[in-house]
C-alpha cells in the first residue's frame, strides 16, 4: 500500500506574504511518519489544520513532471497559476501530441489562448487524444472551421449590456462579468471572444464601479450572478470587495458565483476563501462540471468545504459530442455530484460560438439523455436541459414531451415509460391550442416596470 501524503494547509492562501512555495514546515510526508508512531495525531492537534486529499495518479504526475515542486507548493493555488501550461513546448513535454494537436498548438492560438493548470493536466490521458478531458482543453484545428449559424457573440450579450461588463436580460437579475481570466480555458467557451486577453483586460475597478452603480439604480434587480472569466481567479481581497459592495445594496437579495475553479484548481478553495464567502449569505455557487473523471478526491474536498460553509452548490454541464453525450456518462456524473453535495442544475446545449461544430450534438441527443434519467433515477439527479437561444432569447428549457394534449375535461400526460395517463382538469385550457402569453415578453427586456 503506497504511503499516504498528508499536507497541512495554512489558514491563509500561501504566497500572500511573499512565500510563494509555502513552508516546508507545514508539509508532512507519510514515509517520514513510519518511524514516528502517533506523530501524525500530535501534529494534527497542534496545527488544527485539515489534511488535503491527493489523488494517487495526480501525485505520480507531480513526481514525474514537476519533481521540484514540494507537496506544499503543489497545493498552493498561486503556484498552480504560475505553472499553467500555456505553450507548445510545455504541452509536448507532458502529452504525446497528435499531428492535429501539434499543428494547432504550434500556430500560436491567437484566436483563443490555451491554459491548463498542472492539477488538471494530471487528469489528462497522456497518449489518447480522444480522451474526454483532453478534448475539452487541448486545441485542435477544427476550431478554425466556421459553420453557418456560429458567431463570436451568439447569445447577443453585448446587445443586452447597459454598462460594460453587465448583461441585463431577465427582469430581476443581472450577469456581472468581473474578469476575463480563467485558470483553465475550455475550448468551447461561450465567451471565448472575451477571455484570455493576455494582460490587456478590459475589466477594472472603474468598470466594476459603473456596473455596481447601475445595479444600485435598478431596484428590480434582486439577483446578481458574478461570472467572467472565473471570479475565483480574483484574490480573496478583491472578491470580498465586490461581494461587500453588492451586499450593501438593499434590493439585492441573492448573490451567485459561476466558476470552474473547484474542478480545474480545487486548491483554490482554501479555508480563508470559504470564510470570505460565508460572510455574504445568501450566496450560491454554480460549478461547471463536464465529466465524471473530474470527480477526484481533491474536488470532493473542495466541494465539501464550500458546502460546510453553508454555500448551496449547483452544477452546470455543457453537452459535448464524443465527450459526455452519453446517458451512462451523464448518469455517473450526476450521481457523483450528489455524493459530493452538488445538486445537478443545468445541462446546456453547446452554444454556437465560432469553430464549435465539432463539439455540438443534435438537440435530440439532449432530449434522449433527459428521458433516460427522468423516472429512472432520483429527481435530484435530473438537471434541466436548456438551449440559450441565439440572438438573446435567454435560456429555453427543452423537455421530453410529457403533455400530450386534452380530452374533454382531462389533461393527457405521458410518463417516463411512455404510457398515457389522465388528470382531471375541468375549466382549464391547458393542452388545448390556446396558450397564455408572457407578461415579461410584452414588457420587453431590461425593464424594471
């Protein structure tokens, strides 16, 4: 049985005071404990610090490709950021690149940069270019092939942006883009037009102030979703500044953060960060998960820390061709998420960004997956399948057809097995050809009326 690696974590993010690699005094290796029975218990009590879990394959990857990195450095999210894989030389040292991957990476990827954290790279199959996680983060030449219906801003976010970095599409909520930076760039990113600007960010404190002023002047806004980029790439101090400013606005009742940090860099979820977040309840996190291979011990611990801080967690998954467009894969992912206290929330049809045809699945595939989940597993494991309508239509849920129609005073319903049932519903028009209109649609967008 391999020696267990134990890392005693500092209460504040390592590197804050210039000690970028963390302190060797805070690292304990299992092999050194073999001759010190009982020593682990004494140290745990003395430090009152949590043990960090470590996936064995990730530990082996660190030893092979980052032999100079101590366990303490590896578990320092700032170290992970500084050692991201961003160019062809770094990538080819770790992966056996296919000809297609090598061609694309060597081209410089000017349209959309590449970045992969060492942690996430440890989950990638070194030899198989078709491995699901590898396909989501390693560029291929298909990204240069543009298809009809694709666009740089397919959702029309710029058209619903009253202030730079703020999207006000729905009546009571806004999307607040606070950064254009991510720890790892997903190749199917909806905002690939914005992220990875290489230091030329259009996001700043001035831009934040203008967005906050708009929210403060809009009493209909009760829900603010922080996104980007990934808000958890911000320092604890900057994130707290944003949360505290938003929390002062009396009509803002609800804060959310959209992030993939717990998945691509679980080391970011430090005790210090969770202390910051729990000060601003009610606050929810929507976490971007793609595949069950992401459900590692490190990710489990990160989600447990967030949940223990009282933060409700939801998942968002993009349906991707050849990656997760399979009922059994999605079912394993949804069941695994529930076990780490994350509630499946959305499955998205892949947005038609430029060069995304190789990722997109037929819509019927999403319907098929939902049909295979509903009724066959707990409702908690069944997310809502949505298409974010191109042109600014917003999220439209796509359901398997369960409302068949109407027969006299009865509504006809189809269950998960395809059987038809009746429900008495006298006096209603549901199921007939007449359908009520949408009051919000009549008022139009960006209205506080």
